[in-house]
């Protein structure tokens, strides 16, 4: 549960959500390219990527003189499964409430 919580905590920031979306669309990308489209510094992007790395959402790998960052989609899949389980529980709860109200 702690690992999933760290994923949700990491995704709780708009910049990090945008980084996830970009890495998902564009594949492995350098800090320079990631920074080019954000109104924040390279250091700020690096801090966001480190938070995401600790949560297991991204991984870095050196490529020549650059470091490429890539998304780790399996962590998102695990988080998605947890959300689906929560959603299913809500559906069951609402179905019980509906049945109760209709009987009353």
C-alpha cells in the first residue's frame, strides 16, 4: 500500500502529471528537452523527476553526454488497479444504498 501511496503522492502535482504525459507520448527524453516546454528551471524539473523516480514512475539512463528519462508504466498500472478496486467498492456501496432506498 505504501508503494501505491507514493505513486499517488508523486502524481499529486500538476508539473509531474504533465511530465508523465509527455514521457508517455514522447518516450525517453532528456532534461534539456523536458525543460524546453516548461516555464520552470532545469533544477526544478530535476527535482520533480527525482520525486517520480523515488515513487518508481520514471527511470534515468545515461546516453552519451545526456541522461534520458523514461516512464515506468507498470507503476501506473498498479495504481490504476487500486483505483479500479476502489471504484468497484463504491459501485457496490451505491447499489446497496439504492436497494435500501427502494425498499423503504
